[in-house]
């Protein structure tokens, strides 16, 4: 899937299937990020097809290996994560001495972001599951853990996320990569 590599490559600045670059998507306002539903599959791709966007890219082994070995691609992926963290009501700073890890804290105006996902059921819960798993697949496991920990801190305070959703997030973070959070399997990931 050279398209994913080109999309994330800061030199190439390739487009998604709708002609949008990563920079364009990350420049969107929060309302557009909330209302658009066809960008998340490219910005945080997975090795399994999306049930909601059948033309979205799917990570293959070659793409995963290119990402995990490229500081430029991982740097752009981290930039995408930071944008989504702001959307969800968090500030993020690089963790000193830990490459591709973050210190994630609620923003001063966190309620503006938290209302998008601090609820029993919400479409952003699926996006969050995707983000956690995508980060792990593409070589940012530490950032995935940092995001998960921030989510759990908010859950502990507000107790509004369903146990089912927490289970999906936990499986996205902790299961061997070959297993999808919904119980599926990607056989080629068995060796990773």
C-alpha cells in the first residue's frame, strides 16, 4: 500500500482516496473532524478492512515495516495523534528521554473535547479503538499506551464509558497484534 506511505511521507505529501493530504486533514477544525467519517481510516490505518469505509486503505506487512523503520513517517503519525488528542480534549507534550511517547493531560478547556467521547456510547469510541491499534501496528506502541492511560484517567474520574468500550480499548492495546479488538484475526501479524 504505497499510498499510505506516500500519504504520510513529509516529502511526497500524497493524497487519500478523496484527494486530501495529511496536512489538510490535520488543519481541519474540530467540527469537520467530528462530522467527517471517511478520513480516520487513512489517518489511522489498520491491517483489517473497515466496516464503514470499504475503499479505505489496509496496512500490509510491507507498509507496516516501512512505518516502523521510518522516523519521518512515525513523526507524522505522532503529529496526527497530537491533533486528535486536542480534538478529544487533551494536551500532549513529548516525553523527555522517550522517543514517540507523550505526556498527555486534559486541556484547560477539556470539556469542549470530552463532550465528544465521555459518554456511554459514541461513534468516537470506535475511532479511539482504531487509533490505539493503528499506533501499535505502525510502531508507536508507547504513544498508544500513553493515550490509553489518559483515557483511563478520565474514565476513573467521570465513569461514563461503558465496560464494553473499555474492553475494546484494552484489547486494542494489550492483545497480540494478530488479534483484532472485535475477535478477528490477521494471520500475517502472528510473527510480530
